[in-house]
C-alpha cells in the first residue's frame, strides 16, 4: 500500500485539524492540502462553511487517491502516457453528485423500444474509400461544446448537437438549438432525471426546435414555455426522420464521413472525470463494474494518433474546460469501448 493510500484512509477517519503524527503522512497531508488550495484557486471554489470545506476536501482526496492508483497501474502495465490524466473541475464532487449528470443504468429498461428500432443499412457509392480521418468541425458545422450543468440532460445535448450539425450540413446555416425545450416540452422524457434519445428525435421531427436564444438553457426542469397556437415552421428546425445505425464501428464511421454525426450512449466510468487528453480506452471491467450511470455524447468524427491508434472524436456536454480542444474526448475506436455501438442514432434531413 502506498503512502498516499495510507494517508487517504486516515483522512476518511479524521477531521482536517486531526493529523497523524507520522512524519511522512504529515508531509503528504500538507502536500495534499496545498494541492487542494491550488484546485480551489484554479476553479474559483469558495465553500460556504467549514463542514462544506471538509466534505469537499474528502472528495478531492478520494479523487487524488484514485488518480494515483490509475497512474501507478499504468506504469506497471507499461502503458503510461497513452491517456493523459489529471485534476479536473470534478475533483471536489461526490459520486452521488456526479451520478446526477448521468442517466440511471436501468432507465432504458423501462422503455418499450421495439417499435422504435429503425435500423438503416449504411450505403456508400461504388468505389468509396473511407477517409483515414474525418472531423466535421473542419467544415464549420459544429457548435462549441456546451455545459449541461447539474442536470442529467446529456441525452438532450447529444441529440441537439447532432441535429445542429445535420441542419448546417444540409441548409448551410449553423444555429445553436434549444436543449431546454426538450427538457421542458417533450412529455415522453424525464428532463434532468434522464431521457430516451429516440423520443427526443421523434419530438424534433414532429414539433421542431427553437433556437437557444429563443429558449435558453437553465439546467433544471420547468414548465413548457412554448407559445400557444399553430407552429411557425420558419422559426424552428425539424428533421425528416431518424434511424438507428448498425452496431458496427466501420459502418458508423462510413455514416459519419458520408452523412453526418451520430449520437450514442455508453457506460460512464469514474476515469472519465479525470480525463485530460490522449486516447481514452477504458477496460471492460471498468465499464461494467465501475460505472456510475449512462452518458450520451455526439460523435463528430474520427481519427488516428501518431502511433496509428484509431479513435472517435466525441463532443461532450461538460463545458469547454473538459478534455481536449474545448470540451472533447478522444475514445478508442474499433473495440466497442463501454458498449459504444449499442444504441447509435442519427437524423435524416432533406434540403
């Protein structure tokens, strides 16, 4: 057991002013406390009480412990550096708070999905060769990463982001659309408690989406604020239909390169909250046994790194400070990481 591991176990049973007399543990505690102060400064944390400060310090200590364990394990396996880990804004969050950003694992089990499965065969033109890499941001059709705040609305953000780009591809105009409209007005969903992406796509097909300016994001559940009366189609963005893609990563890549982005769901692992860069490649054990819930994101492209390791380019909804390039995550491609291919959807839009 490492010195930090021992220290962390002591911290769980200590108040901040009840330090061990062990010299090594004392200096490790002092170093940890200094790192916590740096974290508070970097992320503008100002806690309202001593109890709150103590709670956040314990959460921070747990995340530092998990980070050390991860780095130590990667050193032993000889894979250090493939993924970049570090302190993020989530380091003073408890697991319960993190779980509120996610969709409960049993959520989709309550949905009757049979009639919603409309799997489309990905067709390409004769002679088509899939590009080695593809990124819709390079075409100017992807909005900046947004922030879902303390609301389990990833389902809405992944769908809306995909529709924003699909609309821009087919109509030439990039418009930031309203996630809050889906949260408030799609009666088939549970707002900040989770949602089912096919229902969201069905809503957009039937009702359309207003712009984010017209219906801004609040990050909580609320009453639908749409104006009464007939729908004005010139003020909303619609899709013609939506489809489920095959559970095949090559076909998903073909769809992205020839049609547009997709939305998918995966088991969110604890390590996602420590991700700073590189290729995120969680183990099956981590995906299955260390997941706090399900998380939806948008896939806007794919690529390979300098070691020819393939990855997906995932647009997250945890703000521009997350991950790489202002809110993105690069996830290992070709190994169905965390069940990525299980439920992949995209929209169909005519010009």
